[in-house]
C-alpha cells in the first residue's frame, strides 16, 4: 500500500459519519483557503512559502495529488490576490470553519486526526482530492 493511501486510511478512521464527511467537504477547503488568507494578509510571500512547503510534502507522497493540490492552492492564491479585506474575511472563515469541524467531530464521536499527528492538517485537503480522483478514475 502506498504512503498516501495509508495516510488516507488513517485519516478516514475518524471520518466515517456521513454528517461529518459533509462538514469536511465544506470546512476543509474553507480552512485551507482562510489559512492561506491569513498568511497572505501578513505577506504574500508567507502564503507562497507555505504553499511551497505543502507542495513538497505532497510531492513526497504522490505526484498526482501534488499536481491537484498545486492547482487548488494556485486558484486560492489568485482569489486572495484579488480580494479586499483579506485578513478580516480570512479570520471569519477560519473561525467558522473550525467550529464546523469540531461540530462534525462531536457528531462523529471521534477527535480530529491532527490531535494525534499534526501532518493530518495537510492530509485532510488531499484526502478530499483523493475522493475526486477516485470518482474520475485518476490513480494517485
């Protein structure tokens, strides 16, 4: 089994409940976007640096996942570059999305994966992309 599939399987252990999965489809991309937004508000170079760091992590796991995450992060950074009030909007999205995540995990009855291992903060967005890839028949 590949390293990325092992991580997806471990992440999926605390994401079995249908409600929690739906919450993650909304909140994980919003958290990713808002985190990039918070970094962008400090300086665009910080957001770009984080995106590169994450990309290197994804490349080590799976080139197809890395390519998809590059597109996702790139699109988010383009949107952020055009947004007014990036800091205020990002803070609001970040807080509301994390509240949603914790509600989803409360319903699930399991703690978020990143409490066990911080790398699962990067695995979450890739896990969702993995679902899309499987639906489209793209190997990762």
